[in-house]
């Protein structure tokens, strides 16, 4: 009896070491893409040996597309692209369809550079996951802790919305947006006597200028959420009207459907780590006022993150 009690911890230790060794051995064959995971087998009798020998998959966070950068500074978010003679063919993520444009419209050097940067970021995340698996803690790793950005700046650990302005990290704070009826549209509706005219509400935030000022025309944004969610974010140009800034307009038609009208700027969104979204610009921001708004199932959130871009200093 005493011999069995003495050997139990040793046996558990060897079983744990064997399991960790199997996990590390499986890492080289892990697929980089979560969608490449093998399909589940039909239900039925499966031996314990088959279950134990099945390789563990590491689902690394993936970008939602890649940039096809154009010569005018704008870009398309695409799943894949290729050059066919004088034409460039790509699959648009936004429209879920194949499209073509003249190859001369594409900045091929900038496109290849952007793809290489995204691949390097993805590689770093996968390496962190592999190291964690070797230590037996892959299931509970927090890859977002003490995250280092591409320029070498360490992102703060607490949840928050941060903008990387050169070597400085600024904390964006939420401001409460208010809604007011577009009086011009209301008067038109009253004069016409037609109840079918849509209504417009202007969504605005207080102040002519944001307190957060950014010097870089190509800032990077990092959103570390407290619950690990991935919110739907949109970057818009705000228009100053008196002592307030208009960020969007809500147009509601006669059946109650609401659409939002604003000057949206394209964002490239990826996951820098678990629970951390990274947003980069595909074009330079002009001096002015901007806001990041969150879209929810009910519409847009009442709180937005605002910032301003200052013109470069005169030399």
C-alpha cells in the first residue's frame, strides 16, 4: 500500500511531462490559419489512443484582410490579389467579389512593404503562443500583456484606447455624443404636408477641438478591451459647427430604418494580441478633427473617442 502511494506522484509527474512533450512536438505542424483546421470527424467510437495523439491546433489571430495600396495613397482591403499583364485582379473583402483595375493604379512597392509588415507582426504572435505551449500554459496565456509595438514602444497594460504618435502613447478618452433634429428637414416636412419624408438627426460632440492632439499624419491605434471583445469601429472626419463637432448624421426613413452618413476614412484592423486590436491608416490624415465611433446591434454607441491632427511645425 505504501509503495503505491509513493509512486502515484511520480507517475503523475511523468504523465504531465509526456503530455507537454507531445504538445511541443506538435507545434511545427500547427496551421497558421484558424480556418485551415481539419474538419471534425463524424461521431462514433474513437479510441483513447487516437484522441491522445491528435495534434493540437494553435489558432493565431489573423488580420481581416491585406492592403492593396494605390498610387493616390488610398487602398483596398483584399483577401488576395495578383497581377495579370496590364490588369490587377483582387478579391474585395468589403464587397465579397473579384474586381479588376489597371495595374498602373497599384503602388506595388508599398503593397509588398505593407504585406511584409503584417507577416512580421503575425509571426511574432505565433512565436509567443509556441513558447507558451512549451511551458504548458498555452490555454491561459495573455499575449496582450506588456505588448511591444512595431516601433519598440511598450503599450500600457491597463485596458484602454491608445494612439501611438511617433514614440509617444496617448490615452484616448470617451466623450458623450448628443443628437439634435435637423431643423431644415423638419421644416420641409411640415411645409410639404407629406409624412413620408425621412427625418435627420445630427450626432455631435462638444467643443471645437479635441483635447488630444496628434502630430503624426499616420498614427496607429491600439484598443485593449477589458473583456477581450472585438468592437466594430469606424474612423470619421468631424466637421466643426459653432462650438460643437458633427461626427455623423442619422437618417431614418418612413419604415423606421436608420442609416448613418459621415466622412469615413479606411482603417486596416488586425489583432496585435489576444484582446488587443491594432488599427493603421492607409493614407495620411490631413490636419483637422476626427472621431472613432463604435457600431452596435442597436446602431452606434453614444460615446466616441475623439482626437485632432495638428499641422506639421514650420521649419
